[in-house]
C-alpha cells in the first residue's frame, strides 16, 4: 500500500536543469528520512542524496555535491530534487525511497523517472 511515484525527468542538454518530484502515500512521510537513488544501464543503483526528518541534515554523493539540492514538503508528503549543471554522467533512472542503509526502504520501489543528459 506504500506508493512512491517519481516525476519530472526528461531530456536536457549538458549544463541544463531539471526538478524531480516524488509523491508518496501509505506511510508516515514526516517521520522518515528520505533519499534519491539513481541507476544507469549496466550499473549498480547508487544513493545520490538524502534528507533527514524535518530537513535538518542532508547528504550528497560527492559527484553531485554543489549541483543537486534535495528538499521535502511534509504537508504534501513530497520529496524534491533540484538538479542543476547536469552532466551526461547524470543520465539514469531516478528513484525515491527511504534509505536502504537504515533498513527502511519500501518494497516495491516506484517506477522511477528517466533523466537523460545529452547534446
């Protein structure tokens, strides 16, 4: 009954920007740390950003630090990822979930949203 629905992906040129959204339901969103993950074809899924309950602490993968900004809206139970200065290596399917490292990620995952950075 947990639902995670990502949106906002698309095709963008290098240096461009996208804003991803994750609409959630079926769990107490405000009490969960939330993360964005991405997976490129043939590669392992990797965590790119996390935000704590109430947004007091954030984490970013080194390769996206300074370019991506994670945020949350607890009233709307929605997670966002603002992606600026996009690079071709950012191309992947992006997913949201609670951090799997904390044993709290939900199953099944959402459909993800495709981000393609290409000229």
